[in-house]
């Protein structure tokens, strides 16, 4: 079983980054308002990006890294202009 880092687009246009073992299940939870305060208060539209890792530690490190990125850098990653890992 692997872990995934994912980026969602919220209804207000903001981006949300998280980790999970099952992206489809977690997205469904976010859509149902069970995914935490940030996404339940804003609503989610779609999954924009996923990355798979072999363990939770690697996924957590990547999640923290992505959360530190600017919106423009995340958007460049999403559209494939960068795969940069700082």
C-alpha cells in the first residue's frame, strides 16, 4: 500500500494539499464535508494533482514541502512546468 500527496481545487479557487492512502475515498470525504475544516468551509471541485510514495514518511515530507510553495509554483507543478523537489 502506498501513500499519496494530493492537491485539490476548492470552490473559492484556493488550493488544498493533503496526504492519504486512497485518493478517491479522501476526495469523496472532502466533498461530503468530512475532510476537515478548510475544505468543508470552502467546498471542493476537483483533484488537480497526485503523487505516490512508498511510505507515509516520504509523503508527509513532500506534503510539507508543497504546503510551503507559492500558489504559482504549485500551479506550475500541476500543469507540468516543473517536477522540482526542493
